[in-house]
C-alpha cells in the first residue's frame, strides 16, 4: 500500500513540476521512477529531504535571472530538468532508499541517502548563488587563475558559502528526522557528518569540472562551454578537453556518490 501511495504521490509531484516547467517530459517520467522508490519505500521523512532539494534547487534556478544573463551558453542544459539530470542528481539517493527496503534497521541507508542529497543540493546552491559574487571565480585547481562566471571548476567565496548552506539545510533535516537515533551520538554529530560530506561532494564536483569533465569550444563565439553538439548560437562545438563520456549529468552523479563515500567512511571510523 505504501508503494502504491508513493507512486501516486510521485505522479502528482512530477505533474506539478512539469506544469511549472521545472521538468520536461523525460524528466517527469524519471521523477516518477525515483519518487516512487523514495516515497514508497522510505516514506514521509525520506520524501521531505527529496522535496527540500527539488523545491529549493528549482526555485534558485529561476532566481536572479538578470544576474545570470549570458551564462546559459556555458551550461549544457537549461532549468527544465530532463531524465539525465533527474537520475544524475537523484540516482545515488534513490539507490540508498532502495537499500532501506533490504536493511530497514541499519542507519547507513539513511546516511547515504542524506549525504547524496546534501551533496547535490550544495552543488546546486553553489552554482546558482555563486553568480552573486562581485568578483570572478577562481579555478579550484589553481586558486590564482581567474575564470569567467559559470566556468566548470570555478569557485568563489559566496558560491562556497552557498554550497555550505545548501548542504547544512539537508544536514539539519537529516539529523532531526534520523529514523534510528543513537542516544550515544548527539544529533549535532549527524548534522555535521551530513553537512560536511555534502560540501565535500560539491567541491569534488568542481574538481571534476576543472579536470576531466568533457568541455567544448564554440569557434563563433570564442567561448568554452559544456554544450554539445551545438552551442547556443547554433554553431557545432569542438571537444577541447576532458573525457567525452563524462558530461554534467555524470559529474552530478559523482558529486552525490563522493558525498556518500565521505559520509560512510566518516561514520564507521
């Protein structure tokens, strides 16, 4: 019955997001799949964390449009999430929600779920609010190198603080809703564990963007971009660095996975 209710709830949320242009058709279908697993297996507490990520990230992607003008040419996709983006951001969290079905008494599925969402939420907040930084970002691999706003691998003070805040929001909820509390471990420990694991995931995302993420070049606009095969202007883009298979969706997936890795290693030490 809970799985059926989760399926119906996931359809409702996906439909509303589709009507609000936060998801396209493929993204809505993917959201039904991930939502059914998370809502149907995890229940209300798991749904709260997922919805917190989705609602805040969708709102921030639409905010400060004037400050973001000209940045769309940098990013591979727009604010309407497709299936790749849904699975890239929510795939790791969904896997840990599924693990909860097999290990209902273990705290690790919840820790992995929360850490994955904290990481992708941190990455989204850092990206969407980093444009408010008055100065240009610097490449994470060389903090002396100044790059254009929106450049993969670029970080700034405001962007990093925004990433920390996005991770902390999930961390607070994860601690308060922790399904298997341990009286010997204060809730603040869970909060710190999830928060800093999420921030680590977001920084790892930036590191991948600066090193091995596939990047392209538009000869017409003379711009580096994630877009491929065509740039915003319609010109075919040319691969200049990184692994061709490692697009932004896989980088986002790696962001969540790295946050989980940090959280689980830290929790068992």
